[in-house]
C-alpha cells in the first residue's frame, strides 16, 4: 500500500495540535483556579505592584464615543480581529492573521473613588456569547468593504502586521472574516492582571502625521458633513480652516478622552493594567462565575482531548508507514 503523503502531513499536524491543546488546557485550568482564589479588590484599596482582580464600569466622555466600524454602534472601545479561510481537500478552517484596537484602552470605575486604566494589548479577551459582529469579504471584492471599516483599517494600518489593504486579482478567492468586539459606555467589565502605576500613556500628545493626513482626506471627501470647521460661515473651507479642522479631527481620532477628563482622571487613577510576562491578564464582559465555568470546561476538554488527538494521529502515522512498507 502506498503511503498517502497528504494524510501523513495532516496526522503530523494533529500530533502538534494535540500537544498545543494539552498545554493550552493546562494554562486555562490554571487561570480558572487563579480567578477562584483571587478575591475581588476595590481599585482604591487594591495592592498596586501585584496581580489584582477588579470589576467596574467602563468610563468615557459621551462626546468621545467611537463608532464601531462593522455594527455602527456607539462604543467606548472596539477591537477588530481579521481571520483568513484556509482550505484543503478535506478540511477548511479560519486562521487569525491580524488584529487592531480603536485605541490603547479604557478607564474602569468601581465606585470606590479611584479609577483603573486598562491597556488592552496582550490581554486574553473573553466575550459574552453572541456579542461579536462578523463581516465576510473576498480579497477581489475589497472595494465593496463598508466605508467605516475601510477608514478604521486605514487609520490603524500601523497596527496591521499581516493583512494588506489592497484589492486582489479577479482570480484571487481568498476569503476574510472581520470580527468586531465593542465595549459599551457603563458596561460592566472584569479584569485580572498585574496592576502597575505609570500614567504617562493617558497624556494627550500631538496627533501622528498619518492621522492628520487621513483626517484632512476625510474632510475633503465629505465637505457637507464638516461644516463645523467653517468658522466664518461662508460655505467653504479656507486653507486655514482646513488645517485647523484636520488637526482637530486627528486629535479626536486618536483620543477618546477630553483634556478636561484627562486632568480629572489623572489624580484618581491608582492602577494601570497592561501585559506583563509571567502574569495572567484577562479582560471580559462575562460574569466572573460564567468566565470560570467557561475556562474550566474548555481547559478540561483540551487537557484530555489533546493527548487523545496526539496518540490517535501518531498511531495513524505508525500504521501508515508499517502498512506502506
């Protein structure tokens, strides 16, 4: 019997996937136990410089809400995950290729008199079931992408590592899936992570040149919708008004907190959560009990299913080679 090389390759992939599942399952069970054993702290009295668990409501100026690019919902923060459909003769699966965020993060208020700043990059995000909004697109149809999603991709192009904003050839049938997750104003959020104290990241700064140029292009393409920059009300934008409007819009695009709120938040911000090697970092809009059950279930399935998959795949490889020999 001749050895089926493609099946052998998939069996080898199964061996590796089983090992990965086992390790991931162990980590998820460890994380669920950490959540169970870590008491919820108040932001005002929590121990800065250690792993802390908090729960609070998302805080944001109403005039600084952002529009989620797929759903069109007004939100405080959104994340877009980009996946590509990978196919072969017997199987197809979605593979994550990129991700970007509307900004660095958000504030949480738990009513204790202090605030926490949560910087999302590197966190494990667990969402309520049914909260993700999806949009499918083939690379050859890139021009049909919603304008709001295209604008969000363009403004955050520096965050994209693999996905390219360009239309593919007519024969290119690569299929992409965009998944949106957004946090609503005053939504309850659970955070477990290392609580530091540096606050430099919330200070306002001069907008990046690429954001300024994109803002200027936006104003030029939609003159009717940007009458707020027409300070002399003559029905058209002078070069000075255009420059002022682009600078203002760029600043709005890069910061969802007004100067007044930043000044108010700085003295009240006691904790800053961000990724730290060796420390768990979870963000979720699920209730803590539901999150623990979810991690325990998935972790158990991976912990047992991983070795089973590895053994089955390895057994197939041995059988195929012995039968082929």
